[in-house]
């Protein structure tokens, strides 16, 4: 192995899904500023997630809308149903010439 190519911050980190309060402990090199006290009584760095396997529709089988960045509102504003445009009044049809019956 080459020296000095591996990260030095490899440690146990708690990842917490903020949408459903699910957390798990694993090894990672992610940079964090916050810490949390884990179930074993030790304090570990905390990394907050917006979505995980406990809240993702693919894994849960449920379609629930999780919008933390306003993406749904932005989409609906841009592409959502628009108010129907008022129809222009129809022009009167030209009268057909009367046919003569003999």
C-alpha cells in the first residue's frame, strides 16, 4: 500500500435521518461539527441526513412527499395547473344563403 493516501479521520459516526428520527452508527470519514450521545453511552460525531432507507419511497413502498428545500413548490409554481384562460367570445357565424325550393 502507498503511504499517506488513506484518510486519517476514519472513525465511528452517527448518521441521523431528520425526516423520521432514524439513526445508525457506522464508520466514516465525513466531516462533522456536531456530536450526539449514542445508546452505548459514548459520544460520537453526528451527520444529519435528509433521507435514508427508512424514509425513501423505494425502500418503504409508500409515496410520501418530503420537501425540505421547497423543490415541490418550485415545480408546482413553474409547471403546475394554470388557471384556465378565458375564452374569447365567438364571432357570429355568417348566415348561409337560403335555398330556394321550387
